[in-house]
């Protein structure tokens, strides 16, 4: 089975105030089969104490809230991943850890494999790095004008 590119995303919500504002966008991406949620873990850090919940361990109301994500519990997010993110979290914050398959790229990836293509490098450039590079290019263009 060919999988699309898979991303690990950790989103921190300060003050333990996750109110679900991002869920409609994620629901839409899942519904349109643009992404698939392979794993989902919630970490909460209160006064240095870390609590970890996998999707199946949430209370029924939260399980229902997340059900449109059709998230699997693959256990691919490891204890090492969880501990690494927990160390980075600010106190009194909640984080959602997501493992996402990019279904939109699956067909193209298979075509590349069928053509005997071999990925030599694939790296996602962080958004802030792109913004900084574009600002540097604009500043350089302004000084040359």
C-alpha cells in the first residue's frame, strides 16, 4: 500500500484554552479526503504535571467532538514523541499531536514510483523561514531600485 507524505504536527494552546476553532477546517480537509488523521494525542501541562490522552481515552463528549476527524489510533505517535513535545510546552497549556497523511499527494507519489523515480530529498520549509526570505528579497530589491 502506498501512503501519501506524512506530517507530524504539534499545536500548543496556551492557558489550556483549546476551544475547537480549528476543528471545522480539519473536518473539511478530512471530509474532502485531502488529509487523513493517522493518530491523535492530547497533552495537557498544568503546573509542570503532564497528562496524556489518546483519542480513545477521552471522555465521550470529547470523543464525539473529534469524531468527524475519523482519526485512527495507530499508536504511531510514540512516548518519545510525546515526551519531546511535553518538554517544549509552556506550563498551563494543551497540545494536540497529529499524524497526518497528505492524501492529496498520494496519486502523484504513486506516479513517481511507477516511473522508477526516487526521492533524493523532500523537506518542508517552515512558514516563518519563507516569510523571512521573501522579506529579505524585497528589501534587497528596494535597495537596488
